[in-house]
């Protein structure tokens, strides 16, 4: 988004192909910019606290709506963490992919999994399902947390 864009401008939703117009507000730009600066997945409440610390005026309800809209448009990945809470991140990988997630520090690694894609397509076809989608998230300890655990500091 250009820096000088007006708050009442609109953008189409390329991720969904729906053509639905979305208002690009000051709050939406602030949420998007904050996501651009983060490397790991973040909950709505964590993002809200970050925005508040930056002096950005946005309500928690608005942050929820904006994140859901960005997810619907395919502009962010959303998944459930170990506690079942939705977390969001701007992903560097375009196209379908999966994640390895550290259940201690939250580090995420994007991975492609051709064997999973083949299995999902075959399983769906065997049961007569069409227009299928799937998500695969693998939780564990990252190398750094594994080392800290081995050293007794985790």
C-alpha cells in the first residue's frame, strides 16, 4: 500500500477471488504494518498490545475483524496454537504450505509436504470428496529449545 493512500480507499480481495471491496483504514494499515515487522505467529491480543505500545488507536474488536479479513483474503496464515487460540502471521511463502511450530517459543518454519498433498488428494477421492482443503501443523521443540531442555534450563 502506498504511504500516501487515503483511509477511505478500497482494495479488492485477491486471495479469495471474490472481488469484495475492503476499506483500507488507518487501523488496517497499522495492523498490516505490525504483521510485516513480526517473524513469528501472534495472537490478536498480542498484536493489540503491540499496537497499543506503539500508540496506535485500535480497539481489540477492530483488531479481530481486521485479522479475520486479512486471513479471508489469503494475506496472512492463521492456525491454532497448542492452546487452541488463533494466531496469525504474514507468510513469506506463497501458495499452499504447512508449518513446524515450537510449542515452547513459538518459532515457525514453513515447509512444503508433497507426500501430504498426495495423501490428502487420494484420501478425498477415495471417499468421493471434491473441492477439498487441508491444514497440517506439526508441533514440537525447535533446536534451540531442545538444547535448553537438555541443559536443564527449560
